[in-house]
């Protein structure tokens, strides 16, 4: 177990987890806040500052999450040899 933890980059895991929490909060807000059915949270004439910010910040979550997924896949690919893959092309 300790070898697995030594080979992980904790900053990638921490950022990915933070983004997942922000997206989960946005989804919960979308279903539990009654005003979300009547107006857009990005409409500055009808929204509050915190509501606007929580919706605005989620626009960055998906691209960052995909960037981290690609970074993780690249780092895993650098550690493996061609013989360690189950299929040889």
C-alpha cells in the first residue's frame, strides 16, 4: 500500500477532488434551490453574489477535470512499457 501512495501526485488528486465537490454543490443547488427553476443564476438582475459565483466557477470545472484526466493518463503511460499493455498493436 505504501508504494502506491508514494507514486501518486497528491496535488492532482486534491485538485480533482476539489473540482468534484464544486460540481456536486452546483448540481445540488440546481435541484434544491427553488429559484433555479424560474431564472438563470447568471442573470445579474435576479441573482445574489454567492449564487452567481457558484454557478460561474463551475464553468471552469469540466475543462480542468479533463485536463487532469489527460495528465494522469499521460503519467501512467510514461511508467508502463509496451509489454505491460494487455493488447499489442
